[in-house]
C-alpha cells in the first residue's frame, strides 16, 4: 500500500513537469486570459458591488464632454492586462484632464510591447523569454472603436429677429423741456403735429391740481389752458365738484409722446380724472402714486353706481357745454350711462363719443382756434346723440376676455410697425424743434422718409425670414430641450475588424 502511494505521487509530479514545459514553449495567448478579466479586477468589481455582466457593456462617453471617450472604461472584448491604442490612420489625442490614470492592477508593465491598432497578446515580464513566433502565425486583428453622434437638423433654436432702430419724432419731442419761443400755433392734426408758443397750466389752482408732474405734459395752446381754468372754476361753483385732477395735456413743444397717447400733439387735448379732487394739496410723490378710480363694475360693461354718480354726469355735461369743445371721449359703458341719465336735455350728448379705455378719466378736445394757420380741423360730429345702435356696437367691441390671450403660434417673424418720423409731421415742426435758446438737435437719421423706413424694415424682414427658414430646415420641431431627448443623440459603437497592415 505504501509503495502504491509513492508511485502515484511520482506520476503526478511527472505530468506536472511535462505540462509546465509545454506552456513555456508555447507563445499562444491564454484563451481564458483573453476573454475573462483578471482575478484582481474580478475581486475589485465584487468589492464595489458591480456584477460581471455590467463589465460586458462598454460605457458610452459623456456627450457633453469633449474628453469623455478618453476616460471611459475599456470594452469587455479587450483583455484587461493589455493596452488598446488607436490605429495609425487616426492620430491619437492626448487624454483630457478628467482621464483616469491606469491602476496598478490593470496597467500594462513598461516592458510589455504593444502593436498599434491591435491587442497586444504578449505575456508579462515573467514570461518574456519565450520561443519566437512561428512564420505561419496569423497577423493580429485590429479592432477600431468609433463613436458617432447623429446630428439633429434644426437643433439650434431660431435666433430672436433683429430690426433696425430709427430716430422717431417721439424721441426728439420727448427731449424738449421748454416750449418753443414762437407765436402760439397748433400745427398739423391732433395725431400728427406739434405746438409752437405753448404755455403751461399751473400745477396748482383754486379748483384744480395737476397730476403726474414728472411727465412734464401740462403744456397747451393758450386757448385750451384758459378754458381749463374756466371749466374747473365753473364745475366747482355751479355743479359742486370739489375740483379737477388734471391729467396729460401736451409736451412743451407738442409732438408724438414716448408713451401713452396717439393724439395730444398740438396742445388742444386734455384729460380729466373722474375721481374728485381731495381737499388737501397733494405732494409731488402723491401725484405720482395716487391711483385713479375706475368707474366700471366687475363686468366691465356697466358703470358702478357707487362711484359713478350724478356728480360725474354733471361734470361731463359741463365740459360738453362749451362751444369751443368739439369732442369728449369716454368708455362705451359710461356713454351708455350718460344716455340713460341725460333726461330731456340731450343736445350735448352728440359731442360725447365712445372710445377704448377712458374708464377712469374723460378726454376733452377743442376745435382749432380761430386764425390758427396750419391747424387741421376734425370733421364735426353729426349731431346725433349716439345712444342707439352706435353705443351697442361699441359695447360689443370692449367685452372683456374671459382668460389670458392665447399665445401666438410659432411662425415667421413679423416686422414692427414703422414709427412716426419727423418727415410725417408738417415741415414747420422742424423749426419748432430747432428754435429758442434750448434747441433740439435733429440728426440726419431723424429725417428719413416713410418710404425709406419701410424699405429698411422690408430688408430686415427678408434677412430674418432667411434665418428663420435656415433654423427650421429639416423639419425639426419643438424646443432645443425637447429635441435633446431624441434617440439620435445617443452614441452608437461602430466596431470593425480589419487586418493589421503591419
């Protein structure tokens, strides 16, 4: 029995020696070493909780980082103890700052040689002295790994259209702080003109207070200013109105305003609040911040009887009674209330015209003063009281919307409306701007004609349309954030196996 055990041990040792010599004589890479990761890496994956299956899927580089491919882990089909390099046909780039340094467990030793574009299958330094490769050995296989990101047409959002800027008449007249020292004249029409020789309404009077002083719009034709003072005193004395809160009249030299009004340009228009003047004198700050009271109820189609009383009716009737007054503009709901409360005296109602807005104030307009050369009159009212079909039609126009306006659907850019240029006003308005010790400088760009302005806008519209079509080419729809979710942005691994030219 003892002799049998000794014989078996000798046989095992002999077989082990023969196997060792065969392995050392062969330069064929280990099949298991090519397919499976090293034991050290398997242990590392097990310690981190990562399964072996997870290492079989190559990790895609971060599409938002230029060096994402440099720092990604090697695909599973590459032997971990060896190195993978790019082929000669694709010059390599230095790794980015975030590329991971090879660990001691997986880095190839310095003595190991590599073949560009192929997987080096030579063993480590321990087996460096091996038998030379036979001449019948097949050339190594080159594995090229390419990452391709499919582009999405129209991913870039259309740029906001740009339009030319113009030096409009409102910029020039808005700069004027003092009136033109000329003979008093209202030049042009109510919505296309200017004012020469304007005079201011005092900010405080015995029966009025001027509001919104920072706007500097308490200037007007001397005929209008005199009528305002008379109207305020009459309303207080004859109708028991506490006093007028006066809104906008005109700028020192008239002309278009930067904000607010289309008319009020020739010093013959004035706004009056329907809120009674308080007993105290308002401070400058209060005149800027005090809110006017709306005369409408919650429906927006009727007056609120708690705030629109017989006092407001008498005030508007008083303003319409002056022969100099040609029109008074109020909200359609106020016009309807006046028609219902006018009584038998209805002659003055023909001057009261319904218009958009004007629910907290009314707008008084006087005729062109006698002998005012260059003032364009307006067609006088027909004489009808306007309390029938007309007021009903106007109420239908001002029905409040039930919700916010629908957003504008995406589409080609629209050109803005051309501004009022100095060339759109009477030529005398240039002299009004240039007069006095404080003239307004008129740049050359302000003298563009309406035809030139329209041509400039048309040219810009053509450019913006071309940019819009280019940005939407390819049928791309949606915002860039939505387009970024498209599968076309996902990287795809394209593998090709070719013979190494070396």
